[in-house]
C-alpha cells in the first residue's frame, strides 16, 4: 500500500471516529444557528473535506479556532468571570448569561432583547447571523460604521463589511473604529501591542483601559471619568461615543469636548443666522448685560475694528438683544463656567482670524476664563480702530500645484483648492513630464475654473520636486504662496486659518497647520502627525503658537523636519522666491532646507488643526526617500548647517544625533545593510568640532 493511499485512509478513519464521537454535539451546533460554517471553512483551510461543525468540535477547539468571525473566546471568558467551565463557545450556547453578556468586544446586545418565545437553543449571536447583522446584537458604540466607511473608501469600494474588515485587518493596520479611538496612535505609543499583532481596540477593551492606556490624544481620561455616573474607562468612553461624539471630527481640533459639553468646533455650536464667516474675520462678543442702543449700533453696523461681530448671550437677559441684531447669535442661557470654557477653547482653535471682546461687569467669570485660555486674542470692548480685532484682508494668495503622475488624485486636489473659503487669486499647475493623464485633467480643469489657471508642461522631468517651488515663486503674483502638492487634499478652511498669521505680522514668513495622512484610495491612515513630533515635545504642537525663527530652529527644525508636508504651509511669496533657488537641486529634503532658511529670516505661525491631508502611497517621493541613503545624506547636511548656527543648545544637538542614528538604523532594517562607504557619508560622530 503506497504512502498517499495509507494517509488518505488514515484521514478518513480520523473523520469517521470524530463523527461518531462528536456527531450529536455537531447536530446541536448546527441547530444553534450561531456557528458560521461557510466562514469557518474559508478561515481554516485544514477543515477542507470535513463537516465544518465536526472539525470545530474535534480539531478546531483545541487549536483555538473561532466558530464565528465575531465570537471572541477570551472576551467571553472574561465576561463570565470564572464561570466558564466548558469550551467558551459551547458555554456561550448553553449559558443563560448569553442574553445579558456580549460574545464580542465589538458587539453589544440589542436593546429590548427578550428570549421569551424563542427556541431553547437560540442566542443573540444566532439572531445576528440569521438576520444579516440586524437583530440580536449591534455594533459597539466604539465601532462607528459610518465613520469607518467615510474614512476607508477602499473598504467600501471592495464591497467589504466595515466591521468584519476592521476586526480582521483594519485595526491592526491602524485604521480607527470611531472618532474617540485612534488606532494608529495606540499602536505607535504601545509598541508591545503592535509587536503582538493584537487588534488595538480589543487590547484597549480587554487590558489597556485598566492599565490606563490613552485611547486618543484628544481624550482626557480625567475629564472623561469626572462625568456623572462614570464607570470604567472603557465603559465611559463607549458612553461618551454613544452620546453623539461620533458626529464630531477629532481631526479638526486638539481636544474633544468633555461628556455633555457642547461641540468643540466653534462653527458647530447652535448659531442663529450664521453663514460662512466673513473674510474680514470674526469678533466674538460675549454679552452678560443687555447693551444700550448706542452699543448695539456699534455691534451691528459700525464696528470700527472691521471684523464681523458674532454675539454670545451669557444670560437670559441678553436674549432680546440677540433677537434684535442681524448678526450671528448664540444664546447660552445662564452659561456655566464649563460651557463658557468649552466655547472659548473652540474660539481659540478657530484660528488667528478671530478675536473676543467681553461686554460684562469686571467680576464676571468670562474675563478670567478668556484670559486663561491660551491662543485666544482678547480685545477691549467696544473695540477701537486699529485694535487686534481689525483684520484687514489685503494679501492675495497664489497657488502652485506641482504635478507628476498624480492623475488619479488631481481632480480631488483641484476641487479642494476651489472649495477654499478664502479664495486664491490664481493657480499655476506645473506638470513635470507626467506619463499618465495628469496633463489632460489639468487642461480640462482650466477650461471651467472660476479663476485664472496657467499650465506649465515640461517636456523633460526636472529630477527634483523642488524645482517647481522656485518656478512657482517666480511666476506667481500673489502676496502669499501655497504649494499644494497634487496628491494631497485640503480642508476648506486651510487658507482662512493660515493667512491671518502673515497678514497680522510682517515678521511672519510662513505659517503651517497640522496634517493628517490618507492612503491611495482616501483611507484614513493617521489623524495627525503628532506621533512623529511627540519624541521631541508632547505638548508643543497641541496648541497654536507664533515663534521666532531662531526658536523654531533650536526647538524643532535642527532635530528633524517637523513640518511633514508642504501642502500644510502658507509662505510669504517674496521670501520663498529669494531662497527657492538654493533647494531646486535637492532630491528629498529641499522642503526641510527651505523651512530652515525661511525660519532664519523671520517668524513662524502654527495652527494645531489638521486641515491638510497628505497622501501616502507607493509613488510618494517621501516614501522613496526612506528607501534611499541619499535622503539621509541630505538630512546630514541640513543638520550640520543648523548646528553651526550660534546659540543652538547642546541638548538639541544630542537629540538630533540620536534622531539621525535612528533614521540610519531604520534604513538598514528596512532595506538591508548599508555599505561602509554609505555609512561613512551618513555618520555624524566624525564631526568632532560639534562634540558636546
């Protein structure tokens, strides 16, 4: 008898013995309706040729196989608190607790679920499976299908179930399940979770919450747990999400509001008669007493500061004044300090185009709260001509779109430029000899665009993405310049938020905002780049700031490029034009060199709102740079040039050396050992003159 024949006989005998041993239990398992045989066969190829239920009972249970994509044995054991005596799935099918406990961290029991009248073997999981996911169990508040679908269009395009995709792959890839849980950051700050391969939300719910691990940098556990009836961190976070916070977007502000608080975004508060904010800026007027007729006239028609008044009533007595005014208005009734603090925090995050004036007695808490809110400009009331409330908009903004083989993304990019609430005056598209349909798409756009569009089509590729910076700065006419890379996307408020930094202060040479990251099909990869800057300072990039260039270099740029994407930057055009030729030949780090050269000439403004989305994909030049030692060679030159500046702290040089060595190690780890000649070119330790 040949070996293959003998093996087949042995296998069939094994199946027969298993069938005799567990046949009755297998029939019960099938009758339960909770066992998902098609999924089981697909998930475990070694079950081929077997009856799926028999294989699970005879083989799978010992191997830790799951009977359903969403049944979690470890979770069920934990829910049962030591009462699980049999295999977890068998226990689930038999225990009365199945009607009160969920079998999965991703599901909760449907409200009003009543087992009366159902078959004895019924279970919520069986109802869920039999109804296609509409009965018995519903997604946990911490998995928001709408949020997941919106941020992962590739999953929708592939026709995949959002929850099943998240459980199987998405969470481990760093895709977030809801606005209140940042899977990417959770993996970034918890390397043990990433190394284990465990899905991050599951880890948080099973262990991380008890260990005090933070679900999202915009969530403050102390404030969360201070809410009335707060339970564990995991339970409170789920209740917080269920409260409706899924309608907010953590990408647009640095702190999600406390439970029960109003929206963190100023525009999301219940304003009356509110339209698109004026380009003249906003003056938020806090009213604790009804103003007299003369004061009301100043507010509604003759504001000498030039900014558009938006009125906030802090007491019921202010209501008639709000109704009489044609200005946007918000009534807070009797505003509590917590509510007013939330409003002022939202105002601070709205950017430098907004100021606050307080029409209230000196003892009113609004004065103290406004003074203590960082990043907020408070002006006297009524504002006088030339006060900080005056934001004359005189600067014109040009846009340069460097384009190379990004036809798949160009329409979305150009649409996000046209959607800017602060409209640019012109667009120049510089096509660097693309081989795809980029040029065709650019010309189609130019035919219908509501503003002047110029297209420059190069016959040969320049070899550097920074050549377009020099050409664009030279050919455009605006006071300010936005280099909008052709594969990125912008929030409509980007120019509106950044322009006032440069309009208010002639010293400011550039202003930038926080950036999120998306994939080739728009899938959300990261809400921000704070994971990248946290190793320098965990607080510096959480609030708006205005800093001298010397400070920006000493505290950030001398260590690494802390402005991860040029599409998030608005430049003063004349300054960029004067330094652009110095970086036109750089292949990878010309952006970093440009920021450093500009910072040496003036001041830098920053907004913490992630109003830019940088796209990470296989054709991305930054990713290519990570594979090439030339990028680190350019980085070495930049670091050395910055270290030689007077006044650079020794601690900065030490931090930069450590960062440079990490980058070398990462290059070796990802792409193999570097040649000794490459290591010599990249090494910084030989710079004895810079020893500290």
